[in-house]
């Protein structure tokens, strides 16, 4: 995906998905000369489909269905 702003190339960074906020978080790394201490977040726009947690379908197209999707964390039937 292309974004208007993006972090520079780096090694040794850490990335995770924050399911409670629905964002991918990137922290730090090394750009070849400087250790980076920055944090970047990526989220999908409102056109990205939401996961419906009880229909047997991968609604948000992330490869995870219903209760196996972190988006359904806290859903009563999971």
C-alpha cells in the first residue's frame, strides 16, 4: 500500500498490530547511520471492511475468520 508519508528504510525495527485500536505500530530501527527512536502508526481508512464476528466469513480480508480474528477480541461468542 502506498501512503502519503512513510518511514525511511531501516533494520532492527519492531512492528506489531494493536487490535484494540486497529492500527499497525512500527517503532525504531537503524537507518544505516543513526538509531531511530520514532514511532509510526498505520491504519486503514473507513473504506476498509470491518470483521463481522459470527458469519463464517473473512470480512476484513486479513486471512482470519470470526473468533480467530483479533478484531473479535471481546466478542461475547468468542
